[in-house]
């Protein structure tokens, strides 16, 4: 049986640092980010189903979120100001991401590729893709909240940009998450641990 390097590459998500051009009080890697996006995507699906008559599989949302940045084990995390500096760079980087995704997919044994293809290469505009993108933006927003709450003003412009992105895609489950869960991210450990708050 031929060996596969796929999961050895996935294990390197922890080595890819996010926000590489920003001064961060707390460093964040792609593995940590992907786990948080998976939890938030799961929650958004549950919120939609429970409160807003949705019919999504939260486990499917979480799985797509876990792999949403998998290509970065080959490409690294290109900073947003570079990635979107102009249309040519943005288009070229999308091509690089697609090539990296295909490279990862080809690392898998052929009999597993059909299962992983939708997780690694799906760029559709279905409900799950939109939900994972919302969770991704929410998690970046939460990172800004945490950094700013810790006194790091470096993240203020990013928070403003992410707020605009969230407003542009606002829906019931995002609004619910923002109102119910986000305020706690600017509190201290004592505050979130106390029943008085």
C-alpha cells in the first residue's frame, strides 16, 4: 500500500502563523483558527436550525470549516493587504490556492479522494460555504476583539473592516451570535467565570 503525506501536511497547520504583519499580543496559528471556525460554523448551523427554521447539518458545517484553510500548509497565510492589493494579485493567489488544494487532494489514496474533495476544494456558493465564510469572518472579528481588549490598537482598523464585512452578510444567525456570544470576548477571565456578569 502506497504511503500518503496528507495528514503529515495537515499536522503542520499549527506551524502556519496568522496575522503575520500584525503585532499580536497572542499569536494564532491556522490549526487554532480552524478549530474555532469549526465550532462557530457548527453553532451558526445549530442557531439557524433551532431559532430560524433552518435545515443544515451542523456536523457538515463543522467539517467544511475544519478544512477551509488547509491549502495554507502549502501556501502559508498571505496577509490580507498583500492578498487583495490589486485584482491581479487576488486572482493569482486564488489560482495558487486552487493548485495547493488539488495537490493536497492528490496526496490522498484514490479511494479517499471523493470524500475529501468537497472539504478541500469546494468553493461553491451553497449554504454551507456561505456559513463557513461567515464563521471565518466572525472568528477574525473575535481575534480583533481579544487583541483590542488586551490594549492592542493595532487591530482596530482590521476590526472596522471585519465589522463592515459582517454587516454586508448579516443574517439572523450572525446577529444572534453577535448579540449572545461576542460580548464575552472583551471580558476578563474573572468576569466570564463569575455568575454575577
